[in-house]
């Protein structure tokens, strides 16, 4: 099983998903992020999904849950870099990623977290 | 026609990658490729989680009109579905999801055929055509 690295920069945790993830890896990421939030006292999470070719209902639900879990640790989650084809497919699938914020790219996501967007 | 086993989360990823290649080969647009790969991901996961594992068959197809497409058949030997109509209802779930898997997959493809009987597994065949 592949593990997704979590990088802390300032008070933000950065996650860049670069490979086609199996379900267990996504669940693992959720757990690793919860651990990292308690350990680092970060107040923001940026998840870059630029490289993700699809987001199906399971992955979408996990992203929503990561947002909900982060909030319990007083941190905001921003999903960045969604491909246009993924956005169209997600909408048709009926998934709205309620509760997580989105931004075009990591820079804009960071600005959103810092309140300067 | 390629036959792929679905016995682990890893296999679900392999099915996605295989369908992606087949969809590109049959000339589907990037959006349509993404839709059929997403549908395949939902159905492969269903076969694994609810069917206890199964098989995906991926093939390129051609209509009489000359249109090309990709057809994927999923079969499992799981407990089957007692009420197919209910299973296809958006939001209906066995309890561990959002209930978007089957109904969502159906929306993302052009043809969708589900056959199932309690005790004799489930078969789903989907087709996505190039425009």
C-alpha cells in the first residue's frame, strides 16, 4: 500500500496526491492527517489533487471526511488543482464535496487559508 | 477482450488504468474517458466490497454506424441484489456509503445493464460511446 507524504510548512499541512490511490491508501491518509494535525497544531490543510485522474464517490467521501475531521482540530481544508474533467464528472455523479473549500491551485489555496483571498 | 481479476484494492486501481487506456484507444474525449473510468471504479469497488471479488472484462466495441466505444462487464459471485430497483435509487445504501455508486455509475455511461438474483451474483455491463 502506498502512503501519501504530509509536509508541514508554517502552520499549513501540504498533501500532494501524485499517484492513483487505492481505497486503503486514502483511508490511511485520513488517519495520518488527523495524527499530523494533533502533533503539529497546524490550522490549515491543502490537498493538491492536480495529478488525480478521477475522484469517485469513495474518494470524494474521504475528502469530505478529511475536511470534517480537520475542523474538529480547528483547521480548514482546501482541495486544490481539480482537473476540469474531474469536476464535471463529480457533479454528474452527484457529489458536491460539501464542507471542504476548493481553490484553483496551491497558491490560491494558501491565500484562502491566510484570509487574503 | 481483456479479463481482469478484482480481488483487492490494488486490482480496482488496475481496472481503472486498463479502462482509461481502452477509452483513449476508442477515441473518447477526455471528459468521457474520465466519466467511464469513474463509473468503472464504482462498479469494480462494488464487485470487491459487496460481491466478495469478481472479474472485469474490458473490450473495444464498434456500432453499425461506425462509432467506437468501450464496453466493460463486471461479474461477481456475491450474494446478489434482491431489489435491483431499490439498489439503483440514488441515496439508497447498504449503510457504508452515500448511495451514489450504482446510480452515479449509471448516469456516467451511455448503456447500463444490471442483472442479479439473490444467491447467484451480480453482473453489470456498461458501454460508453465516442461522440
